[in-house]
């Protein structure tokens, strides 16, 4: 456990859920040396690692009974996003979008598809940039940023119609809120599952996991600010919510989640007028991923979205 330097109320779990493999000890040793002798080189390396999503080998297939959807695409700045749709044809019913998290892919929120289609919605799930079938953005293949993910969310909504609701997990929740706040994506209701906390906190966690200190961390933050073209303060979910005019929000989180701090969700709900927080219990160290198959969480999300008008 490590105390966050950016938020003293948060204690970071360096080991996390264990879904992602631990950092190779050789890499940790190299970063320790670079911290002492070449922090600029270390910060360049750290930036590339930060922008490289892992491959989360969790629920890679759609749930039983969910047939392949109708293929679809969207584009922004010449980059292609790949997805599928189920239920109503375009223009025949309101649309609910499903947005996976960092290192995920579109089947991760597949448990929402059947009940939403049964309720009369068109459902669209897609892969974020450099994830699964979607192409990278401006960075090298296999790399992306939260800003590019927000651009992709906005592009899909722009090309396939306003969102009656969006169900989003982890980084996908942050990207969706950013798409509404910065890109002007038309979003009705939000169901956010275990959104990420503020990015400075994750920089602390990233530094602890990779075994580097203040000098590389400072360089990493400067490089990320240049790369995304906005300050890290501007990516704060509390600030993004205000810029998005606080659409109706249901936030679902588990206190045992080691990958995304529950306290961040408590602060977000307190800042968001009318927001609701559903606290799941007993999901353990894998709570960040188990909630994607947790029946009470899914039922609450479906009920919050409601019936098509």
C-alpha cells in the first residue's frame, strides 16, 4: 500500500486486482537507475508505457444468448472505430451505448445487451482506439490516450445518433464524461461503473508499480500534458461533470475495488446534483471486473435507464 501524494485521503493498492501481470523486476530495476542517472530518458519510456493499454483476458466473449450484432464503424480525424449494434434499426428506437474500460473490449459490457434490447432500445458497443478491432489514433499501434478515447466516443455518438444513455466502465466512464464535456457529445443518462479517479493519483500508483520517483514522475506528467493538450486538472471528473451540465447519473462502485478507489466515486457523487451511488458489496479483490457480471448492478443500471419514451 502507498499513500497518494496527490490525494492524502487515498491509499493506493500497488498490487491491484492481479488481473494485469506485475511489472517485470528487470523493468523496475531499470527505472530505479534511470531515476538516479537519466530521468529524462525514464520519463520518455514511462510515457510510452502509460499510453499502452494492457490486454485484459476477462470475459472476452459475449454472454450466452447474445448473437453477433450488425457491424458498424465510426471515424474521427481519419481513424476508424469498430463496433456492433443490436435491436432496433438506426432511427427506429433510442440508442444506448456501451463503453468498455482500459485494456477491455466491447464484450465486457455484454450483460447489458439482452435486457436493453428487450426493453426496446438499439444497443451499440464498440472498441476504443488501439483496443481489439479498432485502429489506433495519432499514436503508434497499440497506444492511445484518454483524450483519443473521448474523441472516439464522441465520433460514434455523432455518426450513430444521440445517446439516450451510456453505460461505461472504468476509463470508459471518464472518456464518456469527457466526450460530453469537451466534445459536446449528446448524452442523456449515464451509468458509470467504477470510474477512474483523478489522473495525478494514478501517476503516483504508476510510479510505485514501476519503481521510479519524483523526477521521472514529474517528467511523465509534463509529457502527458503536452500529449493530451490539456492540464490534468481539466480531466478531473468533478470538473468534467460540471462542464457536461450534470446529466442524470447512476454511479456503481464497490469499496473493495483495488483498481479504482471508491472514495473518488463518493466525492464525484457529492459534487453532482441528483447523482445516485449504488454500493456493491462482497465482490472482493476482483470487484473492478466482477461488477460487469453482477446481477444487482446490471438490474440497477437497466432500471435507471428506464423504458424508451
